[in-house]
């Protein structure tokens, strides 16, 4: 803050001794010390309050970013699921010109490492049978 050396402090003490007098100098020095201590505590409190507010602001910004990213992810997943649902509904709804006795192989990934293969002997699509996945547009609350 200030660059005060020993010689400047000595000059200040000498001037204070002359102006205030030797009787009142100890009392004035104690009062000045108490006031400087209060001032220092007040400055430290203000600094800590400012730091807390800055950290709180950063946390709020981070929370907003995470919320927006989660919302974008949910929207993209919902749109992809609807696209898949529509595609499956169209596949089930459209009559095929293939013979009734056909073999279809459906592959699905299980646990991201196992490949399961299911073969059906007859695939008979019916226009009145549509696949419903039961998508809910409301987000589920995650317990945490």
C-alpha cells in the first residue's frame, strides 16, 4: 500500500511526541492501533464477501451451462427417438410385396459388447398394428 520505511516512522513518532505530548501519546497510540485493526478487519471482510460473490456467480453460470447442455441433449434424444418411432411405424404400417414366409434378422447391441441375433420365421406386417414406444415429453426428475 504505502512504502513507509523506518526513517519515516521515526519522523512521524517524533512529530507526534512534540504535537501531542508525552502524557497523551500512549493513549493516542493505543486508539490509533485499535482503529487500524478495525479498518484491517473491515477490509478483509469486504474482500472475502467479494470473493464469495464472485464464486457464487461462477457457480450460477456453470449451473446454467450444464442445464442448457442437458436440455439440448434431452431435445436431441427426444427428436431421435421420434424419428426412430416414425420410421418403425412406417415400416410396420406399409404392406410389403415379399412372400408371407420370409426370414428377417434383427441385430441389437446388448451392454455395448454383446451382439444378439434374433431370427423370425414369419414376418406378417399388418397396417393396423403400429409400434408405440411411449415417449413422454415431460422430463423425469432425477433423485440426487
